C-alpha cells in the first residue's frame, strides 16, 4: 500500500472548473399535447445546439436508468454558475415549466475532464 499516494498527495495541484446544470422534471410540470411536446423538444434541442455552437455548453444529454426519474438530463457549461443558470433558465423547456434546473460548480483535477471529439 505504500506505493499509493496519501495525505496532501491525494489533492490535485490545480483544478478545472465547470458548471453542471441538472434538468429535473418538476412534480407540477404542466401537461402538453404530443404536438406541443414535439415543438418544445425541437426548440429545446435547437437552443442547446446554439449554446454549444457558441462554445458555452461543452456537453449535454439525457439521463437513462436513473434512480430518480425526475432527473432528465445534464448540461455542462464553461461558464460561472450564475451565467450558466441564466442561460439554462432561458431554455424553452424550462420557460414552459416542463423542466426545472439545479446547478453547481464542478471542480475536476486539471486536465482530467474531456468533452467533445477526442475527449
């Protein structure tokens, strides 16, 4: 066991910072027709695609096999928390009340979190 780091050697020398936004289905989410949901989903995906094109959204996608079915998706932003929350609140699904958001800063050891092609 002496070959493994311990104490302060376990703490990374530097961290990368991202913001994680959880997309959550609220208990009081309004009901929509299938056509309305299709339109909302298209607007939601288009909005996220535009944020990715601008370079502020580095990864996103739906969740599967989650223990809590209210958890619908995750988005990772290359922005401070408040700026990411502001953009997430503008998502058409969030504005319509179909999704709610929660967020936090996520610190990873520098260079260990990779997203996109080759990531």
